[in-house]
C-alpha cells in the first residue's frame, strides 16, 4: 500500500487524521482489503477501493514447500518481478525474506538472482507490500532483507520499511539487513536512527578468491568492508552476523576457516555457515562433514559458529535461489 497516496487521499476526502491510523492498523494486522475494515464508514471503504490500490504489487504465483515455507512471485505495476519468502520454524519463528531490488546488479557467481537482468530499486511501498502479502498468510516476528538485490544500494527505502515493521509484529532487534559489503550503505546504516542488525555476506577471507566469487570485492576490499563493519559495532554495540556460503572444494577447507578466524574477532562477529542451495551455477555444495570441520575450527578459535537450517529448497526459495523463474 502506498501510504503517501493513502494519506493524501484521506486529506482530499476531508477525513479526520485518525482515519489514516485506522486503515494502517487494519492493514498491518493482516486485513485482506478495505471491505474488512468495519470501523470505517461504508462510503469511505468504497472511495478507498477506487482511489488507493490495496497493494502496489500483484501476486503471480504462490508455492508452498514440504517444510511449510511459502514463496510468492509478485509483479510491480510496471511488470518488474519480485520474489519474497515466508519461513516457518518449529520454535514459533515466522521469518520473512524480502527483496529490495528487482534482480541485482552485483552478479555474485553463486546466486541465481545475480544471473537475472537487473530491473530497478523497489520503492519503500513495494518492499513493505511484500511483508504485507506475507502477513495476510501468517503472523510474523522476524525479517531479513536478504532476498533479491543489495539492500544497501536502496537503503533509504529499506529503512522506511524498517520503521513500519514493528506494526506487523517484527521488532527492530528481530530485523536484519544483509549486504555483500556496500561500504557507503553500511556507514549510512551505522549513522541512522533505526536499530536493526547488520549481516555481512563474506564467503571468503581470501581476497582473490572472494573477488572470483563476488566481483564487488574489487570495488570494496575486504579491509574496507571489515573497517565499516567494525565502525557499525563500535557505534551500535551489536554483533555483526557473517554469512558464509559453503562451496565444495572452493572455500570450505580448514585453511579457509583459519583465514576467516584471523580476519574477524569473536566478540564482534557471529558466523552462520550456509549450505549451498542448487542453482545453475558452476558450484557444488560442501559435504556435511566438511562443513562440520570448518565450523569446529571456528569454534576452537572462540567464535559462535552455526550451520543454517535449510528452508524451502524444494521450491527454489532457499538462500541464493530467488530468480523469479515464473516470470521468464
């Protein structure tokens, strides 16, 4: 929902200011349309239906995985495809993974999104509407900006959404913004007034190998990104989450684990090892015992290191798999 359009329309209709809060409260709590907003006058519901689209996005397809994960393919008004995911966990977490761009310009070699044609940055309302579409499916309590696109290249819109997420049940401390290492965005987040968490998609502590996997490393070096993440930690006193995708025979050796431990400090960084999810790339995933050896090296060096639980792989909804295939 375009909240700017909603506000201006209510003003044009001569409605009292509290109407905006009424409409937003219904929407944030999962209403499926203006017709459900029983404390609004019937004529106002009709006017809003005509003048303010209930969503800036249209649902194209919906897929549900065997583990309960839901993936939506959505289109913007100008036909840009977006995918967004709801992950359900046995402990009660209902976490959403939302996109900040249609496609991605950064072409990480392991990621299906990077192989798409880049469209554009999404507006704040297009990002928010992903969350609202998923809120109409289930209650929500966690959010990661880890879907299609690089959030730090569209940070103003992302932060605008972060300010609205608590109304959907997602607090700032349960919201994370992931970056491949876009230094200007990290610094801007550090200085912002939104106390969300930072996640760094690192994937190798060897600079040449990281450049091979992630070309952005040639623009912002490991040292530069590390310094920006350190500034975030010093200002916010929040640990930085490190995401590390496990590519068999590429970045999963004991030597690579030691390089990672040498780069980071265990009191600043928590490491999440991510099993590689199949795409059309050149890589294979690491074997489970190799991931465990890698994790053990990190633990021996004092790090809190975990192996991520895979969700939604059978519907191409897992990490690195979002590619809006149905839009091809």
